[in-house]
C-alpha cells in the first residue's frame, strides 16, 4: 500500500485505495487500525517527527476510540474526513484532534446490520 500525505486530500486518497480492496482485504485493514491505531497511521501517512511524537503522546483511551471508529468506517466503507487548518501564526498554541460522527448502527429483528454516517477528524487549535 502507498504512503499518503497527512492532509485532507491524502486521507481521501488513502480511503479510495482502501475501499477498492476486497471485503476480506478491507476487513484485515479494519482489524489492523483497531488493534494499533498509532502503527497503522504511521504506516499509511507521511508524518514529520513532530506529528509522530504527537501521535505517540496521545491519550490511550482516545487512541482506542479512534481505532474502533475508523475500523467501523472501513468495514462499512463510510466516509472519513480530515479537517486540518493551518496553525495560528502566534506561538504557544495547543493542538488536539477532535473526532465527531453521525454514525447510526441499526440491527433489525432478523439480525441484518445497517451502518450509515461518517466520521470527521478536526485538528483544533487553542491559544
């Protein structure tokens, strides 16, 4: 698989590559991101050292949540969007990723599963 820039376009290109896989191949990717979100991101995107350090220092509960959400999206070929604005010009800002979604998981009386919606990661800055 190819490495992509960690940009909105790069995330979309990675999803296009993933969603062209067979269901079996995509399920393996879904399991991989669920099991080790940090390693999967590092293997999928071109990150600078600061981005790698930031990823390594992220809260483990958040990492687990992000991996589970991405895995669910992969399995059902849902949209994942990255919003990554330029950082403030003024030094001393804090940055963190914020994940929001409108995912709906429904199971009918016959056990049929329907999953719809999308996931958005936004890089948030605060001075």
